[in-house]
């Protein structure tokens, strides 16, 4: 089986059984889940001035608490009230990607190199694919007048040219599986005993007293990390990314009536800047050209195994989940996008806020009367609702709420 993948892949595969187990897991989808790059581009001074004005306006309008919508490069973005770590002065984002900008001129009066960054978000990558998103980002920047610092404005797709002004800093690739058997194994909580890791690589688990929910191998963010976690639970309790159901449905997943995806697990491989550069890749295109190699290296060097009684753990069979991911590397990076998606997060948040109001109303009446009285509670809530619009800062607070929830229904 390994020989059909080429000599370079074969060298990455240890001499173990990699066949897995038929029927153990069903692959629901795989794709890039996050990509970060930086560019050696010069920002026009007039653009820096405009971002500065917009950021100050957002601060004055929302007291430094809320981003505000601006037009940039022909698209709508929200500009943060502040910058970010690493000397980043301005951050703008929409539902598909974030852009980071340093000041174009350093404090020593020199032109700032590598002062533009981008993070492609999960939703944009699954909705449109990495190639389309990169084209959009380039269109936004060049429409605003950004230019190459190396003086060559004849843009082309040659990898040697691209890596002269683009660098990839982080790549996350995800495999989603449906597996009742793996859910049972995570409840057993003994999987960490079957981890095979390079010397010095640490692992971490997160879960309850009865179930392991997340298993992470590799804690160095600049290196390679593999994480397995309950994706269905994460969607329900944290991210609200129910648009992932559309991805999975293409591969036979049936949306549950209660909206909770049980037995869906994500194996996510995260490549940090150090790992990427140590393997001779500078730009994303260079890394993507040997994506299968990189995935295979991570899968086999930070892997789960199946105990079989042999003395040396390194000889144990490859775990079925890892075997399924390995088989899927043949098609890595060739994901078919699903198009723009909406979430139900706004509706879910609306219902959650309603529950909070009911709980607060009950608590207020008990605090006032020692026990709950329906009529008294209604009177309190009516009185409070009447005070909303009479608040002197009502309009400003309303605008804050409008900005805060502007993108909440868009997949992110």
C-alpha cells in the first residue's frame, strides 16, 4: 500500500501495520482550517492615516470596547479599537479573514518590512477554499495601493517570486470523522497509554471524570501539534459552527433532530512556523506543494497505536482514526467549497438572553420579597424596560449592540 505514494512518503512511514479497521470510522470531510501569512508590502501613508482616523473614531464612539465597520479595498470590515501583540497597530476583519498592519514607517524613520499579515478563518476556508480567499486578500490590498517593497510590481504565480514577498507562519489542517467506536475509546480514558511521540514531545488531555474530550500531542506552538477533540460538542457548546453540518452531509452525515452532532471527532494537525521553515518551505504555495508529506510526517511521528502485546510500542499497529487520516492525505488540499453559509447563532443567542432575563427577573423578585411573586416580577421587568430608552447613553449603547452582532449570523 505505501509504495503507491512515492519514495518520499514511504520514508516517513514506520514498518508497522497501517491498514486500520474496516467500519471503524467514516471520514466526513477534510480541509485547511486556518492559515496565517505575512507579506513584505508597503502601506501607502494615506491608508495608514485613514486607518488611524477610523480607529480613533471607533474608540471615541464606543469607549474602546467595540469594533466599527469601515470600507477597505471594496469590502466591509470591522476595525478593532486597539492593535495586537507584536507591534501590530491596526486589525481589521470580516467573517472570512483578518488583516494585521504595522505602521508603514518605524520609529527610526525606516520603511517597515513584513508589516502586513493575514489570518484566513475557518469559515472562509470551508466556504470558499484557500485559493479564492488568497485572491480576495490580494485584491483588497492592491486596490488600496499596497506595493511590493522589492520594487517588482509585475505580479506572477511563480513560486520563487511569491516567496520573495510572502511567508507562511501557521497552517492547520483538519480531518472530521464519525465514529461510535472512537467515542467508546475516549470514554475508556486509556488512549494516552497508546500515544507514541518523539522524545521531549509532551501531551495533554482535557475532559470530565467519565470521558476524555480532547487529546493534544505536542505543546510547542512553533512545532507540529496533533489534537483530537469532540467536534460535535465543541460546535454545540462553544463555536456554534453548525454550518459544518453542510460539509459533513456531502459525505453521508444526517443532521440530528436535536441539533447535536454526537460521535463526530476532529483530528487537527497544526504546523507552526518553526516546523514549516525547518522543512524548507517559506511561502504557502511551497508548503502546499508537499502537503501530503507534511501530514504524513505529523501523523506517524505523533500517533495513536493499537496495543497488540508486542514489547516495543513503536511496533504496534496504527490506530484506525490515524489510518483513515493517512489514507485521506492523497486528496489533501483538494477540498470542494460549500459556498457562503449562515449560522443559527443569532437565534440561539436570542434564546439564551431570554433565559437570562427570566432568571434575573426571578432572582430580583426573590431578593426583594423573599420569594417569587409573578405579578411583582412582571412589574419590575416592565419598569426596567421603560428605563432602557430613557438612558442618556441609549443611542450609543444601541449602536454598540448593532456593531457587536453585525456578523453573528455569518459563518466564522
